[in-house]
């Protein structure tokens, strides 16, 4: 038995769902790799130090 569906239905059912699942998997992978920095210096301080060294 074969069922014909419109291209729009195909995208809604399969392509968009697959893309959403791929995005979610990527976000989970990024979250798993994220670690706090070993350097506790605030970002503003690091930027100020860069300015004083350049000129």
C-alpha cells in the first residue's frame, strides 16, 4: 500500500522534525562540552588589561 502526501506535509512530518532533532542533539553536545573557565578574572578586567598593554 502506498500513500501520497504533499511536499508541505512531508516537510512538516519529516524534514522539519529531523532538523529539530539534529539541533537538539547539537545543543546537548555543546552543553556536555561546556566547562567553567579556570581563570576567574572577570571579562571586563581582561579587556582593560588588553587596552593597557596595547598602548
